C-alpha cells in the first residue's frame, strides 16, 4: 500500500477482522448530528457503505 505525501496510514496499527469475526464496536457521527453506536445494533443486521472519495474533492 502506498501513502501520498501529507497523509498518515494507520493500517499497520489497525487489527484485521476476518470473515465471521464480530465487528469491533465503533461510533460514527451522522449528518443529523446524532451518534451511531454499533453496540446498540448488536443482534440485528447492519450494512455499512463506505464512499472514501465522496467528499475529498478528487
């Protein structure tokens, strides 16, 4: 993996999640200013869609 100048990669510090492993808990801010906690959704199906370049201007 290459990293552009001026950006920091935390990939080496991030634990790997394998298929079948439970997702680690996390919190995200919503567009409405609320917080989403994955722990609140345990036992339900959750689909996450990531758009890494959606707001980067590239």
